[in-house]
C-alpha cells in the first residue's frame, strides 16, 4: 500500500452537523451531532499514519491514535474501541470536552506547517465511544480479586480513571461523592448541550460493571477524615480527586449584592438541580433580562450559553484581554458568538452597583489595553485612565477560576502547598503514607483528560505501594535504583505497614 502524503489525503475535514444556532439557543439538546459512519471513515483517511506520531505524545494518557484509526480503516470498530480504551476509560466524554486543538490535534502532522486542518481525532474518539454505548460494548477484564480495599474521594474524571485501573488490578474500590449523583464536574459543571448525562451515566455503568461501588451524599472531611479512612474504616490506600471547586471573585465593591453568583453555582443549579425545568423542580434562578459573565474560559462560555437557554434576553461577556488571548476552546467561543452572546473585550469590572433593595443593577467597567507579557506569556492588561463606563445587568456571574475547597486540609494533617492545593511528589504520593492525590486539587484547573491521566498515574503508584504486580513486570522486575536486599527481599519490593501509637 502506497504511503500517504499531505497531497494524497482528503484535504477537507469531514462534515459534522450541528444544530442551527437559532434553534439550539432555546434548548438543552446536544449542539454537535457527531460523525456518521461515512464521515468518520472519510476522516480516518486523512491520518498519515506517521512512523513517529506526535499525537500520542500530545495526549495526556498516550492513546495509540494511529493504532485505533488503522483498525477503523479495517472496519474493525470493536477492535478500535478496545485499543482506545486501553488508555482512556471515558472516550465518549473526552471526545466531546477535551481541548484536542491544544493536545493531540495541536501537533498533528496534517495541520502543522500546512494550510490544512488537523485530523479530527476528538470527533473520531467520540464516534467510537458513542458506538460502544449504542451497541452495549464493555471492555472485558479478567479480574483476580485481591485483599486490598481502596477509597476514592471524588467521582470526577480523576477519581473514575483511578478507580477503573485499581478495580482491574483486583482491588475492592469505593468512590465517595459529596453530591447526590456521581460524575463530579462531568455532571455538575458541563451543560447537557455539550455533554449529555446519558453519556456520563453510560461511563459510570462501565465502572459499576468492574465492581466499583459509589456512595453519594458523603462529604469526606465532615463525616470522617482521611486518617479515619485508613485507621478505622480499614482502607489500604486512598486517592483524593476532589477537584478545585471554590470560586474566585475579584474583591471589588458590590459583590455581596443579590444577583451576583459564581459560574459553579449557576451550572450546578442548572445541570444537577434542574433549574431549567422550574417549577417542575423547585430550583429557581431568576436571572432577569440581562446577564453579564465575567471571564472568557470554557466555564464562562458554558455559563453564558446556559443563561440564554434559561431565558435571558441579552448575555454579555466581560473580559479584560482581547479575543486573541481568550482561553476558551475555539469551538466553544464560535458557538457562543453564533448564539448571540455579546463580547466586551479589553474590559474590566471595577464595581458592581445595586438598587435600593440591594439587587445588582449595573456594572462599572474600565477599558483596558495590552502591555508587556506577564508570567503566563500573555500580554498584561493595563487600565486606560478616564475610560470608565456603566452598563445594566440583572445578574452578574463570575467565571474567573477556582481554588481548592479547604475542608480536607482543615480536617486532616495532609501537606498543602502555599496556594492550598495538596502537595504531592512525582508519584502523586501525599505527606500521608498510603494517600495519593491528583487532578485539579493538585495542579489547579486543568482538562478532563489531564485529570484522567493523573488518576491513572496515581493508580499505578497505589498498585506499587500495595505490592500488586503488573503483568508487564512479572518477568522483568522494576529496578529500585538501590543495591542489595533486606532479608532476601529486593528493596524495590518493600512496603509499609501503618501502626497506631498508644
């Protein structure tokens, strides 16, 4: 078979249909319809099958992308799904919400240094994930149970990825979730028009099929501590993947007015508490006619698009940098613009103004201009003297980032860094023996696939900590880096036992 070149592959990306903006801005149905079989196979033809594929290195969980595409070209879709799920537990999720343009697609040889768009890797991943859900495929695993019990705190992508790998290794795994339904940020933080709950439910069902137990409405750190999980509850190891859900505000006058809330609260009320179905569900929001969202990341885009669907007549984005520096995915920005969101670039709030009843009524802003780059590499916004102006808003939503919830740090002796995130070493081990952490609670805000990568890395570290052999090292033991042994046991094979001092 002749080797593919840039000139011989299809030059245009395969078409994926989407809802009309006028229609979709009034419903919560999924915006993008995904590839059909014909377009999926056409897109597969665009892969060059690089001998040293950069896309694998660009994926946080190292999916064999050319491998699963090759199987799709052979019409072996089940084999492609099995290969894909060697690396990811959530293909239907990641295919929808991961920023592929900054990861695998960002280094795709088809798009680098050419006028062509890269291979639509995310859309192909979604196609396989959706096909698996439709056909009821599950990755079969021959699990040999062992004696170890592992607790996972948080049921988001990091927790689910860690739980899957440890369940496959034979551990008894229990996931504790503070909210009343599992899924973490996948359920409460991402609207259904981007990630339907049916997809989240299907991925959770796969975990339950592996024997993973979910316990909801349990706030670890309040009902019991991390230390109690190890000492009193009998868990051999704990993974913390609770994310970082405490919202940031700007500390400007007026933030205590009625009608000022965080994007986390808005999205949770809508996604998890059915505010869009009020009064059928008793979760009122009362956004009013005019909504302003501060920030322009993916969470801000979700908040703005949700506000439109909840009946706001006008939705405004207020962002202190320009569109070029906008951190949201290009697709999400494009969809928001199509749906009628008004963007105020180079604009920064300085005060929120209220009425006699203490309700927010307007935002006082100042125009900005871009100066020299700051530590993030983006040009620093600088206020323009004398450029203040007001505009009306019935609701103001903050979407400018999050920080870690302090409960775990306040109720356990786990080590934190200066920003309040859990401190770990390279293996994701914390200061408490047998306790590991990963995802946003360690790194700060990141992507779903990066959280999953952290969960899988922690699972591997927990496996080593518990002394569970991987089939990949049975005949080639891992090197400890130390010489000698103790009582005939290689130093790399030694472990710890927890003791209680009286």
